[in-house]
């Protein structure tokens, strides 16, 4: 007879559901960052609202100008 005990695991690791949830969360965050940096589908990135000019100043919309004129 051998003195081998059954493998019961270390018991110190995180539960499987925690590991799965963490992996899914990391994948979703990475995809979100990639879409944000590449402007995603349809060009909906944070730079979409920036002006095209070289000064970096945002353009004032026509509705704001109309409100000032009144």
C-alpha cells in the first residue's frame, strides 16, 4: 500500500466564479479601451467633439451663438 493521499487542492486560491468574472471584466475593459482609442464603429471617440483647428480650442455651436445674440 502506498501513502499517497488524494489531491484535495491547496484551498488558498480564489473560487472559480471569481476567476471567470475577473477574466470577463478584463476582456470587456480592454475592448472598451481599444474602441475608445480607435474611435470605434462610426467614429464615436472622445476626439469627435474636438475642433479641427490647430489651436485646440473647441468650436462654439450655432445654437450657443444664437442664444448670445438674443
